[in-house]
């Protein structure tokens, strides 16, 4: 039995290749993330269609996660600090609202 690779196809403009834009894509826990190989470069996007016919190789896919499914952040502040990107987190920063969406410091 042969393993057929999945291919991604969609608007190329939706792909992020630079670190700040890729980080922004990864911060959106509530949206799917497609990891795509385009000419040897790795890109991330929330959009796309998968097929076995035409497109770019799919390297990975992350299903959306509803932030409330991660539990109550008040019960585990260290978890939220680990997710914090401000590099100054003391457990009291406001980098994450309680709905899980990133708030820039």
C-alpha cells in the first residue's frame, strides 16, 4: 500500500514566510494552521484545501483549539506564563486575555 502525500492548494498570498507573521498565525489557537513547503521554504497559513492532485506539499496540520478547552488559566498561571511571549512575564502580565487571544504588551 502506497502512502499518497497530501498537497495544499489555495491563495499563495495567505502564506506567511517571515517570523513575525508566522508567529501571529501560530498565536491564533482558534484557527487551523497548515504547514506548507513552497519551493523549499516553509510557510504557514490558516486557509487552504487539501488534495492528492495539485498543490504544494503539506508538511503538517494543526487543528484549531478553543482556548477555553485549555482549562482555567487562574488554576495554572505558570502555563499561561509559558505561553507568554513578552519575556517579562511574572504571572501577572496582561499579554493574554482570558479568551486566549494575544494582546500585544
